[in-house]
C-alpha cells in the first residue's frame, strides 16, 4: 500500500512538473512573439536600423495579449541611422506604460545613445583631439599648448566647452578662460540634433565606449519616431 502511494506521488509530481514545463515553454514562445512584434514595429519606424532587440517582463504577457499595454519594455538597436549624421550610434532604451494600440503612447521613455570613440573627433570638428579620462584633449605640438574640453547640451544641441587651457606653461580654468574663446569652441563643435517631437537631450558625457547621450520623453507618441530617425 505504501509503495502504491509513493508511486502515485511520483506520478503526480511528474505530471505537475511536465505541466509547468509546457506552460513555461508556451510562455517563452508568447513572450518572444510579443518582443518580435515590437522589433518589427521599430524597424518600420526607423528605416535602416539593424540589430534591434527588445524584451518584456513575464507580467506583461497577459496585459499585452488583452490589449492593456506593457508596463515595462527595454531593448537596444545596434546601428541607428540619424538624419544629418554619418555616424550611426548604438541605442539602448527603457519604456514604461506602453500602450499597444495602433496609436501607441509611451508614458515614460529613456534613451541612451553611444557614439563610438573613434567617431567623436571628426563629429565635433576637432580631428586631432583624443579622449582622455572622460575629456577631449587637444594638444598643439611644439608650443606647449593644450586644451581640455567636456561635452555639454543646450536645446537639443551637443557642443564642447573648455574645462582648462594650457598656454606656454600657464593654465587657465573655469571663469578665467575668456568668454570669446569659449564661444568660438562652442560654435566650432556644436551639432544640432533633430529629435522626434517630445524627446529631449538631458546630458552628454564621455565614456570609455564613446560619447554617451541621454534623452527622455514623457507621454511620447511612438508615431513621431520616424520624423527624424531615418536614413541619412
């Protein structure tokens, strides 16, 4: 009798485990299907974008299938064409409260775009500059003169400003740098970026991987993506 109960217990356990595995596999399939639909929509909105990858949480499967949207969506785009730029940055994104209707509105959208280090100097018109310790350094051979710059943002434009200047051994920093010189550097390096309506640049910084530009939007209309992220 005891052996029969043990056998029945094993059968029940095996049955439960099998059911869980089937449900898990089905869940993974549905999860991947929803992500693939998101990837396809991004590809249609941003012609030329490659390496698109997105993911959703397990808790978003049921709401997505019933038309209630996604609580969280994250992903990346390996190569993103941007109008007016020869450099295609790599993008990562996080979105919350994403509507999945035909007119998708994203409650909160955060985007981080990385421009490779090798492309930065040409992009900001300082071809002989080097990235050193999160700054851009320009040195003039033979004159003991150099300038250290950091990125800044203003009204969706990225530019560089002087952090310090060394001229013939003397170092100028901060407010001691003439305003006219700062203005010239800004004018030379400034690049205006046309972003989709509602998306704004929050910060720019130099990292080991390149120039990191962070953007944010609230109540963003996904239909606006294609207005500027397009093949250049």
